[in-house]
C-alpha cells in the first residue's frame, strides 16, 4: 500500500471527529457500559499511561482509526494508552474483571478498524516507543508502539534497515500479519526477519519467544496476526542499505491499460533488487503512476529502468539516486479527503482480462469520490523462496500481487455513494482472485476468511490458539477460533 499516510494520521483523526460526533451523542461510561466509576478510578491509579473515557475532550480523536468510515466508527468504553508492560498486564486484568471486549492497537492502520471496538477496552500500545540498535549484530530491539518511520530513522544512522512496509505510520500489526515492503524481494517478509518477540498472553503472562523459547508461539507470531497475545517487543534482523534508485513515472490515464501490462511484464522478470508499485488514481485530475525502488548496483538499475522509460516517455519522472532512509518522504500525495473505505484482494496472476476489469471499473467510479486502484507487493525473490510452513505467513506465490482499491470523500453523507462502489468492485474481482487473503489487507472477517488467510497453516494455528488463548480474548484480528469454541 502506498506511503501516502506519512502526513495524514493527525488530519484523519481531526477529520473523523466531526463525522463521529455528528452521528451519536455523549454518555457516561459508568452508566453506559456497566463499568463502575470506582473500578475505573482504581485502574487509572495503577496505570503509568493515560486512561481516556468518553467524557474526555480527546476521546473522539483517540477512538478514531486511520480508515474512518461508518463501519469503523466504534465507541469503546475505555482507551488505555499503555506506557509499559505493567500497563498492558493491568489492562488485561481490567478487561477480565469487567468482561470487556478487547481491541489491541499499535499503528491503528487496520482496514477493518480492529484497533477499536464498541463498549470494550482499547489497549493502545502507541505510547510504548523505543528502538535500540546493535550495529555489531545488525539487530534492533523495538517496543511495539514504534512505527516503521521511527524504526527506520533509528537504524538508518548505522546504515542499516529493517524489512518493513512502504508506509511510515504503520505499526506492529505489519510484522504480525507477515509484512511486505521494498526489501522483500531481497530479504523476505518482515516476519522472516523477526528474530524474537515478547508477548503478554490472555492469562496475563509475559513470554519471550524465539527459536528456543516457546518456539510454537514464535512460529505463530510470524504471520498469525494478533491472535496469541499482546506483542510488546520485537527483535528485528537489519540489513546494510546505502543509496537506492527510487522515484516514480507518471502517465496520463489513457495509457493505464498499456502501462498496467508493462508493469506486470517488467515485474515478472524483475531481479530481487527491484520492487515497484503502480496505481491508477483520480487525484490531480487522474493519472497512472509507477513507483520504483531498486536496492542493488545502481548503474544496473538505471539501465533496467531506462528500458521501461522507453515504452512510453512519462509526463513526470522523479526517478533518481536517493538514500534508503529517505524513501518514506518520497510520496507527494494530496491531502484532500477525510473519510476512506478500502479493500484489497490477493490476485495470484495478473491477466489482461483482470486489467480490463480494473480500467473499466475505474471509469465507472462514483463522481465526487477520490478513487484508486493499486498493484502492491509484486511477489518475487526471497519472500517466495521461504517454505510456506516455515512461519505462519504462507502467501508466497511468485507473480501474485495485492490489488488494493478505495474511495475517499469529504462529507459524511457521501459514504452512501462511495462505499458501495468498493463493495461491488470487490465482488467483480473475485473471479480473478485465487481464494487466498493477505492478513494485513483483509476486507472481511469471520472463520472462512481466517482459513483463506492461513491456508495450509490453519490447523496448526488452531492448536496454538487453543493452548494460549482458549477463550478467544484476542479476536479483533484475522481470528483463529480456538477448539473450545468449535465444540
Ligand atoms: C496506508 C497503509 C499502508 C500500508 N502499507 C503496507 C505495506 O507496505 N506492507 C504491508 O505488508 N502492509 C501494509 N499495510 C497493511 C498493514 O500492515 C496492516 O493494516 C497492519 O495490520 C497495520 O498494523 P498497525 O499496527 O498499524 O495497525 P493496528 O490497527 O493497530 O493493528 C492491526 C492488527 O494487529 C493487531 N495488533 C497491532 N499491534 C499489536 C500488538 N502489539 N500486539 C498484538 N496485536 C497487535 C491489532 O489488534 C489488529 O488486529 C498498509 C496499510 C495502510 C492503511
């Protein structure tokens, strides 16, 4: 998914407020949710972070998620902004004592708004930020409130980078769901580069997991979503990075069909060093954009992309040598929208017919909504060489892509015009999808969706879920239903 979010988090929150407040009134949590005020005060006194309640001025801004729309517009009873593992432990205890639904969030980017819930408790890890780099072992120890931009900023000082996603504000959910980014062709998924983690389980135990300690849980943590506990710490393997060749070519919309095909043909023979995304979008009057990052011998990269340049000379060309650390500032997106509804589908082969459906569907977009189609994370290289049962993340088919599409709008009432287009597009694209789903781009939830996410690893994950979270406390995620709930 695009790096267009570097700037939007705050604006989304603010934009979300008017939409949300307009929809519903205020109420007292003590009256509205059956959690008594004395119990809340006891909880507050033990927390080093802040408790945010519906009566607080920043409640609406804090409860909002990044993709704000009527389906993600939820009102939790309590938001616990955790500053320490002790805060997380106390939040879990409080949830048990008061029988509250639990939502866990780090970067808050879940399409389906899993970082919030109605009438429950949000365990918000975002205040837990720290990154400690060990340049000698090329590793980083990261608190899971740190987002991708913050982690790269710390590691880049040592000429090192983790394998993270392409958006700086995405958080820990990325590694838990797999994690695909600019370096995945060379070094695999984010979860392939996770060396250890620390989890707080549903029974409020702190567990260190790696190849030796709780190896079953370590396997499941790498791709199994937030099913098994609250992750508070990750240790990442880092890779030396220096200069890269990066930037975008922009074309008029009328070339979209040709350029989608050219993009597919380029990526089907791309070296591991090259990753690229393309997008057909309405902003700036409509354009087709291809964004490249080449992380290898730069002269070879220039030669390769010069061939692509010749297919159709782009209207705008920003490809140049840059520092890897600058990639998160590469996007130049217009900030003209307030609400958003997005879905994605994992496509195993990009056919000409699929491209035709996309281009035709783009032409049928609802007027007045910003609209885009993206091909993200073309699967090739190292990420596809890892066996599908090596970690819980099994989507490793060469030549597959994530096809994302969304609408954005400014006025709350436009939701009813913009959202149905996304749902209908999703339906029309299903004949071209292979039946699998990427955890990080889930467009629907439920047991069938989870089976599509985990494929051959599903049964093994059910056993691990049953062992560590038998009552399914952590279920706002690509949810694996424990055995007890099957019976
Ligand atoms: C703009 C945008 C760009 C994106 N770019 C990429 C990309 O380049 N590559 C890619 O692979 N994906 C990408 N994604 C998808 C992204 O990886 C997923 O949405 C991911 O789940 C977000 O993680 P988060 O921590 O930001 O979100 P959250 O909404 O906070 O969490 C997402 C899920 O993870 C769980 N979770 C989060 N933190 C924890 C924790 N510490 N412990 C236990 N469970 C936790 C939550 O409960 C929820 O189920 C993008 C999404 C967006 C919206």
